[in-house]
C-alpha cells in the first residue's frame, strides 16, 4: 500500500536514492472524525515506528555516489529573519535533502529554556504554514561560533544529519567589532574541521530584515490577542544575534521572541525598501536568465550540483546554466570539449561553456589600489613600531594583517581582484552566480585578510553563492567522475597506462604524439605512466616519458613518487635515472666540487695533542706553567670581558684568560672540573726569518702555551669580584652571547663547553650508579667501583659524546624556491632550515629525508653534504646538507614546528644581503643555517 518514493524528473543516476518515506508520503488511512488533526493515535504510533525504523536502517548505509545529497544546516536566526537565504536553500533541498534552520541565541543574562521551547514550537509551526520542509533548532550560546559548534556537532539523527553549513555573508563586517569577524571566520574553519561543506550567500543589499517592522505575520493564526486588549506592535529583532549581516536597528520592547506586527507608524526608508524587495526575490519565478557556474577547481561538485537542483524547480526552470572554467589560450577549444563531455555524462543541461584564457592576467591598477585602501585599517604595520610592541599587538589582535602575510599571499590577493573583474565582465546580468570559495589555511591567513578577499571577490555582483565541499563529498564526487566519465579520452588514458605498464615504448610514443596531454594522466590510486613503468622496471619507457617532459615529482594516493617506487622494488638503474643530477636535478644541486667553508665554532686554533692526555707528569707540569692559559666556566658559560658599548651596537666580547696564580686555589677544590684543551698552534715562519728560526730550533724552542678549561660553580662569584675591574662577567644567555666572540675564540669555547656539558651529565656511572673520576685530561670518566662492567673494556659512556644533527635546506624542483620553517620560540618573521637528530643506524641521507617529511610532509630525493658545524648547545654536530624536493605540498606537523613555507630566491636574497626584514628574517651569520641559505643563493639555478 505504500506509495513509491518520488524522484526528480530526469534525475541523473548519481542523485537517485531509495529514501524512507516521510509522513506526508505515507498512505492516507481513514481516521475517526473526533480525533485531533484527523489522524488517530494508532496511526501516529505507526508513523513514528516506521520513521524510527527507517532512520536506524539508514545508519548502516555507506556513503556512495548515488545516495549523496546536500543536507543543510542553515544559520537563519528566526526563520523569517532571512527569507532570501531560507527560500534559496529550500529550493534545492525540498524533497531531496534535509534542511535545518539553526538559530544561535546569544545571551548575556540567565537563559530562559521555557522561552526557547516556546520559540521552537512557534517557528516550527510557521515553517509548516509556509510549506517549507525544514526543522527549526535554536540554541543558547555566548557567541555565534560556540552556538554553531553545538549545532554542527549535535544536530541530526544518524544519516539524517547535515553535511553542509549555509550562512549569509557578513555585509556589515567593516563597520563592527573585528572580534565578531574573527568569530565569523572561525565558524567557517570549524565547519571544515568537522568535515562539513560550506555555502555562503551574498546579496548586495544584505539578508537580515529582522529590524524592519511589519515584515511578516508570524503566528497570526495561532497567537491572537485577548478580547478587549490592545495589540502591541513589536519588531522581530535579532540585535542580540551575533550572526546578523545588516546594520543594527533600534531595539523595541520584548525582543526575545518573534511576535505579530500589524502595522507600522513610519514609512520604510529607501534602503529598507530595497532590502525588503531583495529578500523576496527567490519566492517568485525567476524568468529567463542564467545561473553562472564558476568552476575554478575541482572542489567536489557541489558548485555544479546546486545549480542542477535549482533548474529542476519550476521557479528556476527557465534559467540556463552557463559554466566558466580557467584554461590556457592555446587550449580553449580542447578544454571546452572536455568540460562539455563531463557535463553531458552528468546529464546536466548547459547553454554555454566559457574557457577563460586570461584568468591569470594581472588585475587593473585602480582595483589593486582599492584593495590596498580596504586593508589599510587592518594592517599591523610592524615596521612603524618596535618588534616587542608589534608582537604584543599581534597577540592582542590576531586578525591584523602583517607585511609578511601580504607578501606571501600577494598572488592569491591578485587572483581575487582579477576574478571580480571577470565576474563583472561576464556575469553582471546573471540571476545567480555559484562559484568556488577562496580557501585559506587555518592559522596562516588572518581573519581580516580572508574577509577582504571575500569582500573583494563578491562586491557589486548579482546574488552570489560561494561553495566548498567537505572532504567526504569531494571524494564521492571524484569517484562519481571516474565512474561516469568513460569517454574516448578515458579509454585512451587506460590504453596509454597499460602500454607503459607492459613496456611498449613504440605504443607509448605513438599515443603521446597524437595526445600529448596523456603524459601526466593518472589511473587507479593516482598512478601515472611513469610510476607504472618504474614499478615494472621498464627503463626505456621511463627514459621516453622523461624526454617528453613527464612530471617525475607527482605523487600517488600513497604519497609515493616514481623514484620511491623504483627504489622500493630494487630497480636501481631506474631510481638513479629519476634521481640523477644530469636531469632536472642538475639545475637544482651544484656539482661535486663544492668548496669547503669554515663555519662559526669550527676554527681550530689549538693543537689538541690527544696523545699527551695519558701523560700525567706532562699535564701536571703544564698546569703549573706560568704561561698556561685558563678559561673559567660557570654553569657552562665562560667568563668574558665586554666593551662598555651597549649590546645593541654589537660591542666586542672576549674570553677572560687567567694564569696559574689566579686559579691556583680553585684547582685544589675537589668539585673543580679541569679539561686539557690543547696547546697553541705554531705559526709557520716566513722565508725572511728562516735562518733565525733554524738557529732557534737547534738551541731548543720553548713549547707553546697550554690551554685548560676550568669549571667551578661555587667559587665563581668570588673570582668574579676580583675581576670586576676588568669588566668580566658570565653571559646570561649563552645562545645569544656566545655568538659575539671572535671566530678564533668561538672554536675553543665549542670544545670546552661540549666536554664540560658531558661531565655535568655523567657524574655517576650509568652502568652501576657509583661515582666516577676524571682521567686523561678530562676526556674520560672511570667508575670507582672495581667490579663495574664498564671497566672491563671500552664503554661508550666513559668518553665524551656528540649528538649528530642533520640540518638541511630543501630546494624546490624549479630551483628558485627553498623550504624554511619556524618554531614558536623564534622571533617574529624568522624562518630557518629544517633540522633533526640522526637516529641510531641511520645514514645522513635517510635522516634528511625522514626529518623533512616528518616536519613538513615534503618528500626529498637527492641529498648533498655541504659542511658541518660544532654547536655547543650543549654538544651537537650540525651536518649541513642540501636536498631536492620530490613533492611540494606542505603538511606541517605542529608538534615539530609551527609553520613552513616555500620562499622565492629573490625574497631570500633581499633578506640576506639587503636587510629587507619585514617579510622574512634569516638566522644570524654565525649559524650554519645562514651559511646554507647563502650557499644556495650563490648557486646558479640554470633557469
């Protein structure tokens, strides 16, 4: 007896769905005349059981291309507050998908849940009277974002759950508090995080009419005033709702619930008249016109699905769909044919397809100036203030736009300006524009800049829908495209991939000669012809594909490149071909004849004489020698003497050198740690003094002075008092102050500090836990327990150890960009090379590849060693390398670093040599990161 499920006329098979019958579709049974609403309680119970059963059964239905449909959570406020938004969404969800009208009621006083329940009943009754198939769900919250989070997480039952958030554009964003803009943008990001699609509707006049009195008769048939009482005229005001998109109005009495408004005492202003007329435009039949679809990238298909659903409604039936896509001027006809084939496979009727070959043209100068004026009030302007003040202001007002941000997203900004120019040129007369929403990575683009992008893109246009699918929807629609788009082109792609997999060079060459665009086409799981040939070891096919310009850096669904696949399957000859430097990597990495560079902390001014460390008599004699030099350390910081200049002027810093008489008492202290560093290196005599030198050698030349490092914490203060006239002190910040030493003294400090740091960590034997004693000039600690296993032979913990660290500059495949990252502890604007510790049993090359992928998600191929640097913080060896990226997509691990970006060569050069620091600051010159960047800048990119 059940009526069949209704389907849309000419519904494409990707929209067909076996949906459980709703109450209005159930069979009509005869009900007793005395039952309320003509339906007996038994029938009501039967309907309830059927609805509950079907709802539970749907929970076991997997997502599929044939049962996807937009199910919308619409932030309408009161249903009659934004009629244009309500009517448009209802047009493409009626009898197709779920629609929930969400209402975030912001309150600062005590919540009234009784009032909330009354509003729910009234508004749901109003929706039924207006024949709008939707549910009304209000929530109390302190702001829009928190209320939207409640709705996004809790609304729905099983599969009857929204998957798309629909909002109005915040027209009044520039006039209000920017904290409200921050809340608005974060609400969008929250929807993306919860796997919701997002649709934003903008009307130039605005959406919110709640401040206009007499705009509707809500509950007029159910809420009649008592006899003899005077009817009160009250506006339906949402002044307390933070999602309002029009200017606030004067408040009236009792604004907590929507009541009837019979008449108004004052005429509407011209602005309100236009707003009211605009709000009703989707209730009437649209007439002949166009719905313009701007499909700028594959966002999952919602941009095409909504126009299709609309044109199947009687109100929009006379409208034609026009599609605009980006393309290249020399391929316009080809791109148009491909798009037409796709739309016909989707059974979507269209009137025209426009390929925009000039989409990447620079925007007009006056429009760029207009955008500059728009963002001016929201810029941080860090160059006009101290760095600390800029950091403090940015922390207080995170929505502000930095100069670095503007520079980094300059291309994306120009794209929004250019798109607005094209929209005005091609779609100024459209009934509705549907286009892909500009995206911004959460936490990297400020709210003000993102809002300026959307404002610039959508201003002075007909009604505009900005859409972005959720991840599940994107995957489903891509799957749908694969299953439907079985055209001649796809058959040719399959034939091409099969030829590459079988190693048929002639067939691959023939297909490429006819259809060059096949070169980078993908098949199952994103595998290209190059990957298939690399997997099966077909060297000649790989060589042919590379000669035709195949992209060897593309990755499949498992994030593998052709290089990774060849290496995994043991095809060394192919992996060498894909990774060798005489190919595209030659322009990225220099040759093997790298000039060795000397890094800070690396200069050896002392001869360590390691053979003398076991000679106790010689060491004791050197300790009491009046020419011996002693360096005093406290808490791993050396005593230094600084000039009277202010630190900011870069005053000179030198090591304090002491003789035996000054430290004789300290040497007797049992807690003192003494390290033999070496003796001063002899300078080679000049030819003019060779005769005198030879005579001195015959008579016997006195040995050069020895150097010792002495660490004593308890007596450091006393010694410091005696040296006060020398302006001596211990640096407070070793990481900063040690970089002020000369390069000769920095190398000595690196040696001493690293050994002393080892002593501070290994005062006790790690094998048995007993105390240890110093031996061999401070380069060995031996356990005092005669039965300890560490005395049985050489034990790693008996000698100083160094922790190896790889630090790498990752170069973009084009050779003109490098990858830099930053941690939270870095100063504002500073970016550096990625780095990480080498794990046991790991080579330098493997460590570089692992660390780069862990921190940034970028895969690297060829790795080249450049130089190394001792880094006494406390005892690391920084191994500097260059690496060529095999992929370019960045996915930052926030547990490792805060951010990573590709920086162009010119921007890095400006920061390195010209002092342009607004957008990027590189590490100081004493670091190996600085030297790696400088080394890359000096390389020829051969482009």
